[in-house]
């Protein structure tokens, strides 16, 4: 008998099958196999070279190796709010309405613990992003998973069902564009959801990690004209600026809420990394480079659509943005089996849809945003020819 067992809170959480896929990819590559990983969402590009060169010049500055203020350096926060003001018409007070964080995952935990008390219920749309569900469960919160409607190769939000359950939940989490689906919520639906959550007294946590990769024209945000107190927004620069290893993201919302959220940040990480903030400031100035990377993601989306639409083994899942599609496949295999099959037989890495909840079973998340220019067309050629055994 184990006298010191880990908590039920943690043992009740199962790691997603992404870890098994990534281990298999590493093993096959070590054996010399050519693998095209369309699994983990890692951009094919690194931060812009001019920004890296400026960072290299600053490495001898002692301040770069010290703690920053808990919410981030004022200059870095101002750079982010200026970008939001110019590009998105979102006017934030950089001193009180925005924190820089250690990525969107830490920002989510700060927002979640600020919006809820132990025992509350948090709603997500399924297929969901599994790390959000982990955080909800280990925060002693109950989960309400609302399945989206799969129709005409698209994922549709059941607004009537959402309206029914909102009075029973403390917070609703929306990922837009979606991970794993690539679903972009229309401006009209976003306005309805903001109104519904306000009327029901429900916090709305918006995860906009992929907001620079929206290709439908739907870019409305509730803070563009007003400041609805119940809306907190999180995001990341991992994909948009090629900085996943630098762990830098943001949280913005009402100053009184962020004052409470800062307690989470101080306890968990103290502050965002100082070198990352300097790199962020300079990278945000590389406007043409950022636009070029976004166009590169769009090109990859279109090539993936072409590859899957021409393959009778798959049904293309409409993606209006982000790095992904969640495509259904024609086979009796579980999604875990299907992902391992096409990895071993075709050298294409994907993520089983079951990682994103029961609604994801029978699907594979295919990330087109991580293929280099050299890998792109060969990988799509292989993907277009994938078949499953009868």
C-alpha cells in the first residue's frame, strides 16, 4: 500500500494521446524514417532575425537577467497595447488592463481562478482544447462540455443549448479561432454570445491564441467599443511571432479583475521572462514579416484543404483560421489507432481527435502550420493519397 499516494485531483486526469504520438515520431526519426509532423502546433518559423540580433546585443545588460515587474515591463505592455490599438481598435490602459504572462496557458489559469470559486462549473465547447479542461479539473471546478454540431463539414455552436446552460455556469471558455477545429466564430455569433453571457451573469474567457490567423474576415472583439467587465481575453505570441519556447502571452480585462489575477501570476511564475519581453517589443515592430508569416499559414491551409478534399478517405473539416483542421476519416479504427497507422505507414504525424473530447473521436487533428517550405508540398502529396485498410 502506498502511504503517500498522489491526490485524486491529479490522478483523475489522464494525459492526452499527443505524448504517445510525439514519442513515436521521435523514435521513427531516430531510426532514420522521414516523418512529416502535422501533430504538435509548432510554427515552422523562428522570431524575426533583426529582433534576435538586437536581443543578442543586449545579453550583457544585467537587467535582462533579473525579474521584471509582476505584470511585465511597462514598455513591453505598452508595445502590446499599441499593437492592439492600431491593428484591432482595442484601446487598453497598459498600466492596469493588461498583463504579460508565461504564455496563454498561464494566462488562462489566472483568468480561470479570478472568475470562479471552488465547486463552480465552467463550460467549454467540444471538441475542446484539452489543457483548458486539465486546468478546470485540477482547480476543483466542475466541467460542462457542450458539444458543437458537426454539419456540412463544419462545426456549429448550438446557441440554444448554450443559452439554456449559461445560467448554471460561472464561466464560458471560447477558443477563437478554434483548437482543434480551426473554427472561426462569426462576428454575429460572437456578439450574441457576449450578450448571452452578460445577461446570465457568466464570465466569458476568450482564448485568442490564433487571432492573427483569421481568414474569414470575422475579427470583432467586444472591447473594441466598450469594456464589458465580464469578458477576459488571453492570448499568446508563440505562433504569431514564432516564440513558443520563449513562453510569452497576455491577459487583458477590467483593471479590478486583473488586480486579483496578478496574485495567481505572482504565486505561480512571479513574472514573465525578461528576455522574452525584450524580444517581444522588437518583434512587434516587424510588421511586414508578421504579415508574411500569416500569409504563409493561409497558403498551408489552402493546400491542406486541396489535399483532403481530393481524398475520399477524409472529409475536410472547414477551417477559417488557426493552424488546424479536425478532419473525419472513413475507417472503423479509433482515432488513436488511425493516427498511429498513418504515422507508421505514411510518415504523417497527426493528433487523435479523442484528445479533444468524445466529439473528437473519428477525427484527426491535422496541423498544417508547422510544415517548412521544403516539407509542405511533399507532405500534402502524401496526405492526399492516404487510405485506411478495410
